[in-house]
């Protein structure tokens, strides 16, 4: 059976006659082996895939919402009983805004935007009307594999009365701690919506739609965990004005510095060109891009401790970060 036919059959399961009572208490069976295969090869495998897909949809639809922020709208997903919503940073925008949140059945509740991480495009909001609210569990990055089936849900074109959140089925093509890429079809309005594994756990949030609607990027769920407290507090993180003052060696596979800008925070702390950064405030650093990820979580004025390899010696260097002019 062709993969296109599988996608068409799975998409036809969008809602059907599913009921949405008590999604939190609904148990999803462990995914069958087919979710790790390119496509079903037998009728039995196809039926197994269909049963699993429908079980996930029935659980997660009530937790998928539309966010209306000013004149714009996007999607999101409820991940706690008290109504915390994960979305994309470019959907939630600035913290502290009053927003409307449309539930899957068309009911509109009040909310506010919380924190945003502009470096990774993650955002958070809070339903301010009294709950409790249906919610879904968050997945784990270490469980993900390339070619694994996934389910994307959102509100393409914004919420439409009488239409429940739309479901698309596809596969993971890139899996790392900075980005997930899938071929789940997405269009405008889907941004901020959830990407689920076949157990019904959120594994990513829709971020960037590619040149083709089946080539899309999602914010990995692990980045939300890494910045959870800051997002809940309403912080704006990942701003580009935090300044270290170093450049990468383009030929290095590790975090080797090519140069250090004179009088920059790095230079004042004693960093030198040729140094290799091994740790950033206790977190292992494997590449320059990974170091920047940790850097953009900081604010100007923060002091960080770097473990640096210089020749055959490892040494700790404390750096007070500056603000880029």
C-alpha cells in the first residue's frame, strides 16, 4: 500500500463519530510496531494504524485550542489542569496581553500571554477563566526517532465554527534538541499547534512552515521544559541583545572560538581565540550553535561560568554578559 494512500486514509479519520469526554482519563494503548515502519504492508497493519490514530485523536482534540491575539490568530495546546497553554512564540507575542482562547467546540474563554523565548520560537499562555481544563501529557525527546509517524493538529486559516481542529498525519524527518522537521501538512493558522506522537503526547509545537506545506519545522518539547519556570513567570528570553563577543571557528566541529572581540565581555573575562568551550553554566557544550542556545537564555548583566579547554588545560572562566549596542 502506498504511503500517500495511508496518509489519505488516516486523514479521513479526522473526527468521525468520536466522543471527547474526559480526555485526561482516556488511556491510549502502546503504539503498535507499524508506527515505526515506512507504511503498512498488510490489512491488519493498516487497521492497527487506524485504531491507534483514532484513539489519539479522540484524546487530544479537546485540548487543542485557537489563540486570538489582537487581530491575529494561531493554535495551541493545553498541558495542565489549570489551563497552561503551549504555543509558538510568534503567536503569543509579548507577555502580559489579554487574549481570547477558542476551545475545540467553539466556546471562548479568557486568557493572557505568559513568557516567550524568541531564540527558539516557544511561547506560553494561561487560561484565566476558572477550570479545571482538559489537558495532554508532554512527551520526551529521547523517545523520538526519524521516520516515526506523528500527528499534527491545528486551526488552519483560524478557527471555523462547526469545524473541529484539523488533523494531519506524517513522519519525523529530522530529530534533534533544537528542531523537529516533519512532512505533516501545515498552513497559516496552524502555527503554535501541537505535534503528537502515536501515544498522544505532545512532542513539538508548530513553528515554521516551509516552502512546501509538507516540509515544516516544530519547536521540540524539551525546549519548553528547559525554560519552563521563565515562561510561567512571563519572562522574555532569547533576546538578541545579550552579548558575549566571540566568533566561531568555521572548520571546527566543537565549540572552538576563532576570535574574541576586544573589550567585549569575553575578552574582559580572559577568553582567547583558540579556546574550546566545554560547558556553559554547567551544561555540556558540543557545538557553537549549542553554546548560542544557552547564551540566548541569559540576560545582559548575568554572570555565567564557562569551562574552557586551552591547549592541554581545562579552566573555569566567569563572564559577566553584556548588552549588544
